[in-house]
C-alpha cells in the first residue's frame, strides 16, 4: 500500500515540506486547478506540478481529479468534443508518469454536507450530514449549504437542476456508459487506470440521480468495460455512510479482482436515519472497523495507492475544513501502523 496525501497546489496552506515529514508518505495526490473544466490539461502544466512535488522527495502518480463536464453527464451534443479533450488530458498525464486518475460521475455536486464545523466532545470540529436539513430545502428557492454557495450563481444552479429533471438513474447510466466506452480504451493504451469515486453520500439528494452507491452499482460499472483500466476509488467514508454497505466485503471482492486502484480511508459515525459525521480514523471512534478494512486490503494483496481521507480540524488548525494537516497526518500514521501490524502478524512484515 502506497500512502499518499491530497494537496491543493499553491493555494493550499499546507506546504509540501510539511507533508514530506509524515512517516511513510509516498506521494501527493493533486490536480491542475487553473484549466477550465472540459478543456484539455497541457503537458507543461502537469509537468510543472510534478516537478514541484518531486523537488520535495514525493511522487505525483495519482490525480484527483479530472472533472467530468456536466454536459457529458447530461448527454448533450457537446459531449463528444469534451470527451476528446478528456482523452487528451489522459494521454498528457501518462506522458508525465501519472498512473491513476480519480474522477466521479455525481450530478452537479461532488459531495454534500450540512455543516463543516460540527463540534465533537473532544473540542475538535468535523464535517457532518443531517438528512432532515437536506430534505427541508426547497431547491426552487436556492440551495445554501457549506461548500456549495460559491460553486454556482443561484440562477445557474436552478437552470442546471432543471436540466437534470429529464435525467433519471437509467439515463445517467447510459451517459456513463457512453463516457466509459470512449475513455477506457484510451486510458488502457496510455497505461492509466481510471478509478471512479462513489457518490457522497450514497443516496439521492434534491431529486438528482445517484448511481455509484453500493456493491451492485460497482459491479454494474465494472461490467460496462471489463478491463483493468476501468476501476474504483473505494472510499470507505462515502460508501460507509450507508449502513447497508459492507466495506470489508467490498474490499475483499474488488481488491481481490484487482479493480480497486485507489483507496480512500476514513471513518464515519452513522445513525439509522442516515445522518453521519466524520471522526478520527480510529476504529473505536466511528461506525467502521478500520482495522478490518485495512486487513481486507492486505489479504487481497493490495499494492495500490491509499490516502487518509478527510480529517477533523484539531489543535486550533484553520484552513480548508476536512483537509488540515494534523489529523490527516495522524490518520496516515495510524493506517500505516495497522498495515505493518497485520503484515507482521502474518509473518510478512
């Protein structure tokens, strides 16, 4: 398991020199943020990012993410040009040594939370989702939730949501199939492994279709193009926000088939109603058995990339909620410690 750390480029308040000091850190997960969604990423932009990261003794082998334009998800006529640009980006990434590309196919929003600063009993703050808060929102009056209100102007958001009224789950599946059948052969030829991120949370919101939310969805997705280049980012926290999802079983199945290319590892505390908040990575603090999840990866012979996903904001740290240095660093060390302990217990450490 190769431990990585997400970094948001020069605007990230966490310097690469600090990330380099986390024990066992292999590389950085990042992206080119100054190219509009839908346009091809130039080789020189990718190489400049890689050079900056490698100057600190870290690798850039995973990109998170190359966004999929909404016109592709909606199945608009412009999608062919946008998909060709996407393929160009993949070829350029491969030229710079990138091995894995994380992406998602969530309509409109990459993730949903109702608060970014829920206070936990220990005084730390964390990301949380409350079902009733979301269900009470009248989308015709606009949506005001953390991390969203800067994404679109109110009128733009209303227009986009209106377009999705004609897109149900099966239509979105057809649009994903159209995308994958064109992109995966290019990725395979370039030596890139595509790794789709599941829906976060794994439930419908605001009438938008959600199609990557459980084991059956993952199986259906992999069958669209049955090629190792068509794989998964298995996010324990996203899928784990549904009590119906058995994360260790998913890991054993899909990592055993070598179809998990990127592991997002985080813990969540989930209620039967579907509310959840993010915790430390420690098993005892959430609803997920992180030790069992890491054991499942180890038993499946996983040798891919992993990262500590969101963390709490602790020790007075400020910055991008969920993406502070301290708790994610603790998570990386904890996860590597689990991995080492399991390896030694099995006589392979």
